[in-house]
C-alpha cells in the first residue's frame, strides 16, 4: 500500500463522513487529516483534524505544509438544491473555494487532487446516456461550479502538472448520513419516511428517472480512481454510475419490504433541475481505463438501506 498523507476538505459532509474512516483504515489514522468548518462535527471524526474554510487559502497552504500533504480529496461544496436557494454562496464556496484548493495544492507541491463532479454539469441539451465528451450547459449554479472544477482541473493538469482527477457522480444514497440539500435527496428521504411514517411525498414526478449510486460504490470509485495508474487515464473526469430508476420503481421496491408504504407525488422547483439531467450515464470509459464496476443494484441497495436505517432509527418494519 502506498504511503501518503491525505487532506479531506468537507470531511463532515455526506461523502466525507464515510470516506475519512475508510481512508484511515486503508492508509493509517494519522495519515488522513479531516477538515471542515464546524469543529463539533470534526470531533466526531476524531483527530487528526483541522478547521478549514476553503475560502481561506492561507490556512489551506499552512495545513498542506504542516502535514506534508500528498493528496487532497476536495469535497467541500454547496449542493444543487441549496445552491439554487443561495447561488451567491454556492459560487463563493464551489468556485472560489475550488480555485483556492488548486492554488494551494500547486504552491504546496501536492501530487494529486481528487474533486467530485456531478451529473449537474449536464443540462437539457445534453443527450441521454452521455459519455465523457458531451454538451455541458447546466442550468444551476451548482452545475456551473462543477463545470468550472472540471475545466480548472484540466488546466492545472496541463499547465502545472498537478494531477487532478474526478468523478461525475450520480445521486448518492446512504443510510449513515442524512441528505445534504441535493436534488436527488428524495432517493434518501423516502427510506426515512417509509420507516418512520409509512408515507412519503415526493418532490418529483413518479416517472422521474435519474442515475444513482449506493455509497459503498461511491467510496470504492473515489479510492479506485485515486490509486489508478495515470498512464491509463484518457480523461481527468470520468462518469460513474451504479443504477438508474424512476421514483415509481423505487417505491415499488421499497413496498417489497414495507408493504403498507404509501406515497404522493407533488413536484416542486426541484423537478426542473431533475428534468435537465440525463436518466443514465455511460461509464464505459471508467470500466475500461481503471476497471470500474459497481457492486450494488436497486433491490440489494433498498434491502440494505431498510435493514440498516431501521436499526439506526430504532424502528421495526
């Protein structure tokens, strides 16, 4: 196993809170430094940690130098739905913050920066099942910020030799952490509601179909891409996906385990965002270039979600 020092920004978010323990298990506890803006949440991840606002480049540079960081997982971001509520904050955190991380990495001699991108980079003009090279004309500030991250990452790679890599994630589903303000949050919220109330009101139509991924697959992809031989990589940012399903199909699967579960569909402003994204992603390049392959399908994921979330919520279904 490679000996590296890793810094994770946004470590207390949905992905970071599960990625940090996995990285520590793999690379050693003292070699993975968690960072976020809320010290109380960082304490739950345990030391080593640093309170870092990604808008503070001086602090970023200081921490990179102090810990001799080799790799940065840059996860700090405002998500899609929250970003539309406050596009100015989304711009600051996602664009200025990403620029700060890239600059601090360049100055500090960091070897790799891993930046999650998203299906939000796509827009209504993007063809369904897009590959890596396609039309990127998003309709949200979050999507715009992720296009910036991809293009800036390409620039820093070709201009400075900074090895920037990333994944265009679909919606991510997890039972360990609550949803964080994304458009695909219904695919997580529905499990909480099914277990706690037996009823859920979707904020999208029943035929809304989007690509999704279970958290264990997302973590696997993040680590697998980071460890991939750069000589095999045709792209800096890759599509990855686990499954695609409609809200109706998700409901039907949940009913297999919770027969009394009922739903309503009341689309709100988030429906427009969902409609602008493709219903599936072509991740052939990831499968060919670094042997990506998901482990989880819809039914297996739903069963695991219900079993674990029921224990977490102390509810019998």
